[in-house]
């Protein structure tokens, strides 16, 4: 166990209550100051504000559950604002996808740590991160960054047809991805169902697919995140 000679500041943004409490208790017992941010309210501005002046270490869960709109909230969106504000970020996750780890590192995270490690190991790595020490080996960092570069290249290729969609077509596709029917989309947009079906045909033509299911599958493979109209 790393013994503290100075008091470090930590901010925890963790979706699992038991994990957050265990980390907070162990870090506090070692003499560190710890603040926790409700993951349901973890916007970049609020997390940066909770971190305070530059120099805090923020432990961020990569997957923060789903918001009120049902969409996944991802911890990687917090990394760049925190790093820009002068804080260190260590990402904690149960996901072993190397490309996702690489994305976090590319955005400035000190490193990514798996939740499969014993609690004390996670705490020791967080303390190491707070002192500017590496939490991943250089080889591991390079491996995940290569995975992210490869994934990003593939995604760019898959997203190219999606960029041909008009704004309205993108909104319709987003509704299809969310499982809405043409009739439901028409009702939400206060247009005729025939109008929506015409937009769907245009989407299929531009994506080069033959069905709505194939269009949805293409969007998901591309990691497309078009937002439906309000």
C-alpha cells in the first residue's frame, strides 16, 4: 500500500455506489481529501467545478449509466475539460475494449484501470496518478492508442455515408435507431406518415441499404450518435 506523505485531492465520478463508497473510504482513511459527484448530474462544468483549483485527481467511471432520455452517459466526455482545467484523470472501467481505453488516453487521461483489480490496487494507482506517476506501462499505452487509431479509421469509413444525410434525415434515422416507427416519428414531428416514409427511402438510398433494419445496423456499426429532434 502507498502511504501518504501529503494530502492529495480526489474527486470520484462513479456509477456504482458501493465502488464509490469503498474508494472514498479507503482514500480518506489514507489521509486524502475526497469529494464525490453524483453520476446522474456529472456534466463537464459540474465536475470541473467540484474539482476546484488545478491539481485534483479525478477518478471517472467510463460508463455512467443512462440519463433521463435513456441514452448512455460516457465518462470520456469529462476527460478533456478536466485536463484543460489542470486536473489529472484516471478512468475506471469494467470494459476491456482496448479501443475505448485508447480513446480515453488520447483525450489526456493519465491511464485506464480495470475494475477487476483488487480495491487496494485501484487506490494505489489513483494515488500514483495524483503524484504524476504512470498507471499504465508505456507498452500498454501504445497498444490501446493503436487500437483506438484503427477503430477510428474504421469508424470514419463507416460514417462517410451517414454524413450525406440532411439534418432532417439524420433526425429520422436517430428515431429509427431508438426503435420508433414511421407513424410515431410522423406524430412527433407533426408531419404526415407519407413524408416520413419518403425521408426513410432517401436514407436507405444514401446508405446503400435495403431496409430500415439495415440502416439502423449501419448507424450502430459506425458508432453514429445523431440526436433526435426535441
